C-alpha cells in the first residue's frame, strides 16, 4: 500500500484556505487591505474613544438642559434669553417666545449648548489631549495607538484563522453526516468546478433551526434550518454554496476579521450588548441596556457600518454574480426571494449591525434578472 506524502505542518494547520494565491502572506495581505476605509474608521472609532466623546456631549447636554430649566424657574425664561442674546429685536423676540413655552425654550437652549460644548470638549480631549506635553510626545502617543490597533487586528485575525475549526465546533458546527455528505459534497464540488476554483473548503453543518449559510476563512457552514427550509432542494443549495465560495475565494472573511480585530474594544461591547438585547424581552431591561451602551451602538451604526457598507455591498453583488456565472441564477433568485433578509446574519450585535449594510434584497434580485425576461411583482416562484 503506497504511503501518502505528509503535508507540511503549515499546510495541515491552514487546510481549507484558498489555494489560488502564491502563498499564505499574499492571501492574508489581500484580505486585510481589501477595505482600507473600513479599517481606518474602525481604528479611529475604537482606539480614539469616539463613544466617550458622544457620551460627554449628551451628558453635558442633559446637564445644560437641567441647569437652564432650574434657572428659568428662578429667574424666568425672559431673563435667560435677554441676558444671553443681546442682538436687538432678536433677543426680545426670543424672550417673548420663551414666555409662551413654560420653560421648554430654556431647556432646549440649555441642551443644545451643553451638547455642543460636550462634543467639542470630548473631541478636543481625544485629538488634542495627547499633544498637551508637546508635539513629539503627542505624535508618539498617536502612532503608538495606531500601532496597537493594527497589532491587535493582526493578532485577532491570525487567532481566528488558525483556530477556526475549533471555534466553529465550539459554536455548534459539526462535520457532515454520511447522508449529508452524499447530498452536499457533489454540489460543492460542482459549484467549485463551474467557478474554476482549484478546490473548496470543508463544509460543516450547524444544527440551528435558523436558515443560514456562512463563508469563513477556511470553512463554509450551512445550517440545518436552511436545508429544511428549502426541503433539501439541490438548486437552492448549489446557489448558496456558489455564493459562499466566491466570498471564501475573494478573501472577504479575512477582511471582515481584520476590521473586527482592529475594532476589538467596540466589537466586544457591541457583541455582548447586542446579545443581551436579543435575549431580553423586558422593556425596562432593554431600556437600561440602551442607556448604558448607546454610545457604542451609535458609533457602530452610524460611523463604522457606513464605511463598510460600500465594500460589503459590492462583495454581496460579486457573490451573487458568482452564482449566476456558475449557472445557478434561478437558484439564487429562489434563495433571495424566499428570505427577503440576510441569510448570512450574525449571532451577536456586531455581526447583525454589519449584515445590515448588505444591499436590499430587491436590488440584489434586480441584478439577477435576465435581460429579455419580465419579472413582475409578486415574485413568481415557479
């Protein structure tokens, strides 16, 4: 019996990665540098304390509103506006208006002033604070902070790539059963061949009831809920496997890992807080969670996610078109029409926020239309 040659240790350790790259470093480099604006935003948001600036702005805004309201009770709104606004006629008009608002005008003015001062002070503290001891020291602090963020991102990416199989098993993924292998392996091999890929990663099954499919750096995971949702329909399975193969081969999971690693402080808080929100149905507890973690939610939703949205949307369109090029247009439309939401949704607050940046499914369906065919609503699933 011939002895099979043993693979090098690094190849065994990193089995399942795309082989169309010259070496491991090129694969990681292309994935890491795929979305530089997303990396920059994650670096600024997580390591330059943007949530702290937002918290300072709102805290001082509420403090200003409280002080203005108390002062209006003692001295009257007219006194406040007349003393603050010395512009002829305008000050009198504001005082007259405030007299009709029963203190609301003072509270609003105090809140606006407090928020403006808080935001300015917070941002100045973030960006100017390091330079209090001199230009050289300030630059050293900024550069060290940037190096720390990039270093954490690299270490996190390597950790997730190297231990991916074990981490997936801990999260509930398992190997294919005999019957599942007989069904799925020929389909993924066919999809990889049609996409002209030299190979494909191992496919794992997650026994959750939620329909989903996910591309990781060295694995593809498909849920039992997805298989049952489509009654093990081969066309739908082929299409979603082709979609995930494109993500895998293009290094999209590596890019997502690196950005998550750079934003690790935000990621940990957002993931934990988002998990608590998803698990909590009590309105009071949900309000308390929002009260504590809102600066992180706002930073991720309105700063980090928008800078990732452009690349995220293009990656989804590329993966959809990959399924079309493989000959699975109808299957991809079947999957998108059935869900009308992301089948790649995450299990925590961070992943859910990032998946929210995916393009609307109607626009994805539009890009999958054949030129000479009509696609009226409602969707014809036949």
